[in-house]
C-alpha cells in the first residue's frame, strides 16, 4: 500500500522531513542512485522476517536501499553504545519501548506532530513516548505487541504425574509442581540470568503480585524506593525461584537466549517464562516440541487476589527511530512509517508469527495454533509492563544481583541496596534516597 513512483517518493520524503523536529538537511538526494539507509536491529521476529522486510520495502521504494546490521539481543547495548557516544553510524535504530528507549532518547529525532499521523492505525504506541504519554515527545514507532507468558511442556508434566491441562495457578502449586518435575529427572523452570532478560521476562510477573498500576508508574518516575517493602518482597520471590532449586543450576552463568530457551526446547524443562512475539515465542516452541505438547498460561499468582495478579504484562515491541546524526532523515522517516503500516503488519504475522499492532491486518492471516489462540485470551486483560519501567542501570543490577543471590554471595537486603544505588544512577529518573 506504500508503493509509489520515484518522483512521488522523493516529494513525500521532502514533505515529511519538514515535520521532523530538529532535522538537519542533506543525504537524501537520490539523483546519483538509491539512498542507502543503515538500520541497526537485533532482528525481532527472526532472520526470514527481516529478509522479507528488506525485499518488500525496497520493491515499493526504489529510491531507498536498506543495509541491515543485526546484533544479538544480549550484545546490542555494547554495539549501540559507541554509535551513540560518537554520534555516528546507523540512520535508524531499534530499542525496547519504555525506559530503555528513553535512556537513549538523545540519539533519536523527536517525531513531533508526525507521530500521530504515522501511528494512526496502531492499537497503541505510547511505549515510544516519554512517560507512556502520547501527548508528550515520541521518538519512533513500534509495529508489534509484546509481553510475558509461561510456556509449559505437557509431556513433562504428564511424566511427573501432573495434569497437563491444569498447569499450576498459584505459587504454592508451582512449588509442588517443581518438586514433582525434579523427582522425574527434569528441570522445572528453564532460566538464564545473564543480560537484561530477568528485567523484561521475570521481574514483571512477580511484581504484578505486589504493585498496583500507580506503583508501576511510580517505579517509572523513580519515586518508588527499592527499599520499599513491596519491591523487597518482589526480590525475595525472584530469589526463591533459584534458591529453592526450581531452575537449572547453571542459570547464573547463561543467558535466556539462546541457552535457557534451548533447555525448554530440548524437552528438558517443564516451564519457560518468555514472550509472545519474537524469536522464542509460541511458534518456535511449537515447532520444537509439537503444537499438541505446548501449553501457555499466566505465571502462577503469589496472591491471587492482588489487583494485577490475573493480568497480562503487555507492551509495544521494539521501537524504530531515526538517529539525530543521520544525513538521511527523509528516507529514515519513510522507512519507519512503512514499518507501522498494514503491509509490514502482515509480514510480521506471516513470517515473525507475532502480535501485530496495525488494526488493518487481515485477520485471516492470524495463526490457528492452540498456543496462539490461548495467548489471545491472555492479552485481552493487559496491564502495565513493570519491566520496561526499569532504567538500564536497574536492569543490569537486577540480573547481577539475582546471580549473586543464587550463588550465595549476596542477601536480598543487600540486593535491594544495590537496586536503590542503580536507581540513583539512572539518568532518566528522579534521584530518590
């Protein structure tokens, strides 16, 4: 739907550039051939999806060529950081919605009034905007919906004498299930604690039992101390997962991707807490285990009566924005506008097997997998995703502290102190004591 002539594309690009706050000029002159746009990404949705993005976009935009730089998710900050420091490199970059993006907002061109026009067909885009408020400055566009679920292997539960159609719904039931699974010779919860995965995939599911939405917003603003009993309780329950032996023993030394996910995909674990879209979603697990063996549920509730205990931690996926230093801002704007469109939304469903944000995606393209259909039930009751409220320093301290607690090198109280220190180092949060 975004196909247009070369002349039309250039005219549209020039008009769009005027709407980009702080745009410099230059770099978009295609008189000597197509503009080459450098894009930095960790390839959410997988390599095949991004091949389709490149070929489909270039076919409809002959004035622009995409040069993709793909970096593994856990190495992404190491690669992106020097680009931001040197103010050079990619023309378009990805970051997770929320504070990861806000921490790096100086690297992106604010979209200004153009944000509403680009995202008019998206279900939500607030995670691309400061304070999760679309009336404030927005720095890019998402195209997918993301969030956390607990996958389980029905065959492992059956072998442990458990009902595969009734996964544990409470924390006590989960503990009993883990004991049974361990006796049957399997790992209960596949887990990797290196990198930022604990912040995004595990922390929110424990936090929902102790925090209200007002608390989560206070976490975003830096107004909730990590020494607050609510957050200390969250850390205590995270620690239980590993100190009670519910996870694989090597969890402190491995990443969730690929190592932790591989444990589950091999059939060696009963559960894996991951995400609904991206490389370790329902489709990858279904291929590995068989769709008939894959179950999906919420994480077990610690307090079933807690206001958010039965909710889904949902958030927009990766946000793509145009860099401040790019000399090709017009082309960059065209590309991120296309990413938000129906054509890419349908590529995301077909090849990425994820949840699209574009409301006009053909529903007939949606998968019929039992796991996917169950996810549709879960996402219907969303709440704020506490993980993306954490700053970079907090996410790092969460993973590092959990590793140390698991290894017996740190107490939970000391972990809370480290988290508070990380909060006070966070550039986008108010400094609290």
